C-alpha cells in the first residue's frame, strides 16, 4: 500500500468554501491555510486538515491548490 500524500504537513494551500447558497446565487470565498494533518482514505481522495485563521477544515485533496511547499531547513 502506497501512503504517499500529494501535500505535506506545513504546505500552504488554498481552497474555496461556500459561504452562502441560495436559489439565485452561490457565494464562494477563497480561504488560505496550512496543512496540519493528513488522512489516508482507501476508497476516496485523501483528506487534509487545513488550519485557517478562524478554524480548521477537512478538505479533499482535489479541492486544494498548492501555494507554497514546506521546506526542510536542516
């Protein structure tokens, strides 16, 4: 079983969240956060816990966009 994740802990990512959904329109907002946890899912896309300034979100990997890769400074 290959447990390689698309994103690593500490990566800076962004995703869209539905703020308000009515019959006339869907209001999407873009949030930016840091990957703080990974969850491997056998039957679906892997999920990542992303910390934003207001709260944490579990997001599927196909809904995330990488902004900056974490760097190892050792």
